[in-house]
C-alpha cells in the first residue's frame, strides 16, 4: 500500500476536522495516500481503541517500509466506517483516498 506525503514549511495544507472515538481530530487531506493514518500520540488522545493486526506492507514515497502498529475501525453511524492505521513517528494524521471518496471531499475530473 502506498502512502505519500512530502512536507515543506509554509505549505497550504488542505485539512478537515473529523471525530475519532468522539474526539475532534485534524487530518491533512492526502489524495496520494491509499489509507488513513494517525500518529501514535493522536491514537492515545482518542482513547487507544483496540488495534487489529495489519496483514499488508505500507510504503512511503521513497518506497521505505512504514512500521504500522495496527488498525481500528471508526464507525460514523449511518455515514461510513473507515479503517484507521496507527503509525509511530508520523508527522500528522493523513486522510487517505477511501475516506476522501466516501466523504465526497475531492471530485475526480475525467
């Protein structure tokens, strides 16, 4: 699974606040990420939901393996449910393609 994010000072970031486990969490919208991720610190702030084992390998922009601690499912009543992956030393929460599409945040132009 590919996860791509390159940061530079002064970037105009697209962000959205989404509740995780009832706690507002600011995510960067990352159309290049194939999954949604949060740093370990944010995971602890949202109450440390039970993690399930991850059975796939995650890679960053330089193809380096990203160590994923596990994942949990975030339920939004009748709206959606999304897998959220927890990563040590991640800079900020990233909202990936599956959630971006379900929430209708970005429209693909053909």
